[in-house]
C-alpha cells in the first residue's frame, strides 16, 4: 500500500523539505538557459568552496576546483587522495532548457504585425507555449566586438512576449485535431510589435518600427541577429 511521504514527516523534516524546494525554485528562476544555469552553478560552487582550475598547478586531496567550457557547460572536481589510475567517480547531468530559439534572421512582418521566427528546443509540448507570458534571454555579439546580454520580461514593468493562438470561436477546425498536431512547430512565432513607424511610406513599417526601438534601446541593427543567441522562456 504505497503512501506519500508527507504524512510520515516530522516538523523538522517537513521544514527542511520546503527549504530544499524553495532553493530549487530559485535555481529554476535564475537558470532558464544553459548559460544562466552555468552562471548560477558557478555561484553556488564558489559558495561551497570551489575555485577556478589553474592548469599546471599541483592540487592536494580535498581541494575543490571548477572549469567553465564556453559559458555553456561546467566541470567541478574534488581532488581525491588516490591516483587517477585507481579510478574516478563521475556524476554527469545534462542542462536541459526547454525554450524557443530565434532563427538567424528572425524578424518579419505579417498581417501588419512584427514577429520573430523561432525553432523549439528541449522536447516541448507545443500547445503549452501559446498565450503564455514569455521572456527574452540571450547574448548578442555586436559588430564592434562587444557582447550584450539581454534579459527582457522578468522585471517589474518589463514588456513580455507571447505566441498567439486562435480565439475559441475561430478554432473549430483546430479543436478537431489531435493534441500533438493542433499547434504546429512552425507556428510558434513570437509577437513583438504592432505599431508602424510614423511618417513613412512603403512596406514592413511595423518591422521597421520594431528595429528602430531595438536600435534606440540596445544599438542593434538587423544584421546583429546573425551573431545572436536569443531564447524565449516562460516569464
């Protein structure tokens, strides 16, 4: 007769369980992409006494070191007392970050709306990503060689983003489809603008206004998206 663990815990055990869960929730909020997970892991490792690995240095048993690989993976080691020839213990975990990645040239205009083209990653259930508030996280390498970190949608007053969906009274055909096919992956595009640039004539004026806002705030031009790694995650 399997039972849940909760009723069998004493007050102290229950308190420690909640504290563990609170820490885990904070980690999930701080580490929504691989890069952020590495940054947060390094922060926690340093609190636990780990220091950056130095090539050529001789370490003593019990010392703790870490090394970051290109900002997207982290290796931590506790130096043992026996030689490596007698074996090494590995604990390996994958940083899985379900998300929507921007494609290299993502910005386009359709139906007088500015949209970002995306590609989903991480085995997502596509129907869960429509109309959910999303935040924009990522890194952009600018033409002058500088690196810009982007995080929009997490702070009070930030704009947030979404993937649009059909209204119930327009989704009759959609509702007849199986859950896995009702929302195609190619439709998971991000709504980013609806206001055209004023005093201009021509096409794609909403897209142009969106680029204008990005340039005013971040100094971006459209070509910068080619060297960007931008991801959308639940806000």
